[in-house]
C-alpha cells in the first residue's frame, strides 16, 4: 500500500531538521526544499488558498508565508534578477556598497540557473505572485547564461568594475541539457516569452536552444546530455521538457516523427525487471547478482508478469526510482506514435506497464517505516528519490484515472486496493515537475501579465 501519511511525515520532518549526511549538499539547499515542498503539495498536505488540505497536516498558513520569506531573504540576489542555490554561497549584502579598489575584482555572489528554477517552483507552489522579482532583469540574466552553441551555463561571474560588459563576464558550469531545461522553465514561469513578445526585453535565442537539443539525439533513439554522448533518460527529460516549454508543447513539430517515435520506443524499452539470480545462495540482496531485462522482452523468458518493473536511465543499469519519473514524464510529453496530435493528457505514458511500475515503487523502493523512497531496493530513502517516487506514482494515478479506474490494471481485489492507494495523490504536470494545480496558478499569472 502507498503509505501517504508516512511520506508526508518524512517530508515535514525533513523541512525542519535533516540528518548530518545532508551536510555535503548544503550548497544546493533550495533543491532539498523544493523536493519537500512539492512532495507535500502532491500529497495534499499544504494549506493553499481554498484547496482541500489533509486534516493530519501540521503545516499552518503562517508557516507557508515564512517559507516564502525565507526563499526571498536568503537566496534572492540584491539585484532581484536571480537566485542562489543556497544561503551558504551568499556574500554579505553590505559588500555591494563598498568601493571597489581593484578593477578586476569579481562578484562571486551570483545567480544559478538551477537555483533560480527551484526557487521559482517553490514560490509558485506556495502561491507567490513574483511581485518582488525583477522579471525583466531575470530575462537579461538568462540571456547572459546562454552560450553561442545554444546551451546554457550554470551562471555568470560578473566583474564589479563593469557589470554591464559581456566581455568581462565568464560563464561557469557544465555544458549539458540540465541548465537549458532550468532556464526554459524559469523563462516560462516568469512570463519571459510574454515580455519578449511585447518588446519589453530581448528573448533568449530559442532556435539555438532547439538546435543544441537536436544535436544531442543519439544513434540508438535516446537523447544524451551533450552531443555525441550516450542516450540517457535524464537527457531525454531535459531535452523534451525544454522543447515543450519553448514550443508550447509542440515537440513533434521540432524533433519530427522519426525522432519522436524512436524516443518513445527507447523510453519504453528501458522499463526493466530486476531479477535476482536464482543460482545465488545468499539471502542478502546486496550479495545477489542483479540483472536488468527489458519488460517488453519478458514474454520470451516465460511467465514473469508478477515481477515489478521500474525504469532505468541507460542500458545495463538496474531499475531506479528517479527514472520512473524522468522516463515517465518524457513519455507523458510525447504523443502516441502514429497520431498527429496528443490523444490523451498522459501521452505515450499509457503505453508503458503502469501496474508493474506502481508495484516496483511500492514493493521495492518505498520505505513504509520512516517514509520516502530509495534509489534502489534495500537502500536508505533520500529526499530526491522520495519526491520523484511520489511524482512518478502521481503520474501513474493520472493514467489510471484517465483510463477509468484501477480495475483495468489489476488481477484481483487485493491488488486493486494496492493500486487504488495511489489515487489520492494530486495530478502532476510532468513538464514542470509540479502539481497540475501549481501549474494552473502559474498560467493564471501569465494570463494577468498578458493583459498588462
């Protein structure tokens, strides 16, 4: 069964106090907070406006307001055009007013594309209106983060002697699809495309972004994190998500039928069964030889339909909780092969083995004692896999509701109760990795900005 209340307790406790193991992740604290806040949103534990909130929730509206204030007061730059990933990387604000004695002095208190994405998502979930942001300045900052090949950097180091000169700025961070996705999501959330259409600010170079993603399509049908690399489920999600955000969901128009159909097939083939070698005498799962077999090939191996199957990120890897979301959300954004337009809100995700995916998450990686989900069976739960496990199950619940209920996905009444236990989860938007209600609020803000 899906331990909804236990998961809610796990994320509520994590917002207040984390084990010392998380010390090494303090420079990405906004990501940890996003996982907690967004999970509690999907679980129905946040008191937001007129939305129904669980009677077991201990979160108050005053606490929600304090969370918003914390994000603004500790992670928003004084320029109000970007967010840090954590207050741990902040430079004291008074340093901005001190006279500069060295012309080459560099400002290291800079924004981060991933931190900005996480901050915006947290604020949207908590129903903030972004009135404290410099949205025009943020669009200018995003343009500076874009490289000539269309990819995005993590951020820009700015010279204090001449903050307006691009020649004195240096982009930092890896060159892959992750930061491009964060930039595209931030642009959409602040209505950057609306500002560009109104000629308030210059837009990012959309054509170059799309060209860079196209160059990352791999020979086997997946999308890599960078050109000429191996296809990766994370790269597929970031690439397709970026295209969806920049093209108003018209992914097929950008990538074409051949690439889309190959990507759907590639993603579906990465739903795998984790089998323990029957020749192993060890009762300890960690000592057993684990092999991954594509769920679409199991008919050749005998009657194994009761084995749960999750998703793997790349070939010859075991099923992993996070890829149940990354691959699932990618499939959700892609329409079913052979159709000219999306035939359902869940896209090609309904072509996957929904029942087996749910059973994998609930029986293999869910921790029913303390809550949360682990990366693989037998590991400790963590915040990232905990949130993505909840989000993956929310997507599966969307498919079940769309298909008319759990009856079509189960074999007996007992299994029906297990599958039905995920239905209380709120609907999730795979493109933004947010609840559908949070996205609807963002669309309301965008509609207001359109009229201004």
